[in-house]
């Protein structure tokens, strides 16, 4: 699936409802425990083959860690990612429906400060 290359950040949390997000949220609820892929598959109802692949991808992003066959959340990385998303969501909700939200072209008439600075 193509993505907007400029806005894509591979360290972002997986989208809500995906196997990756389900696994992360479950592991975050039990940060002191490690689980086998089979245990995660059984608990979350995700096919066993998908769990292993998903855990590997989450590990590449630094969001999970493992020892032997047991996997756990990398709580520091998860908290950092979650905090930024929750913070942005809170700001968006706080200003939802205000003048700027209802008028997406509010800045169309503003001068380009960068262009003015390069002219000087």
C-alpha cells in the first residue's frame, strides 16, 4: 500500500485495530511480563503466524523486546510514541470546531515569511 512519503514515520505506532496495535496494547497492560507468541495468539485471537511476523516488525521499531521465546513491551519507547499521539489527539479535540478547524484555508491570505526573509 503506498504511503505519503513525507508524512510517513516508521516509528509511529501501528494503526488502531491492527494486529500490531492489539499486541502492543496487551503487552502495555502487562509491562512486567513476557509472553510467547502462542500465548499472545490465544489471548488476542490473532493467527499464530501473524503474531510472530508482527512481533518482529514491532521489534524493528524498538517497541517490543524479547528473551528467548518470550516477548515484552519496550515500555519507554511505547510511552514516548503514545504520549506524542495522545498529546496531538488532545490538542485536536480541544480545538475541534473552532474557527481554524472550520476554515481550512484560513492561512491562504497570509504573507510568506520565508519568502520575505530571503528578499532582505
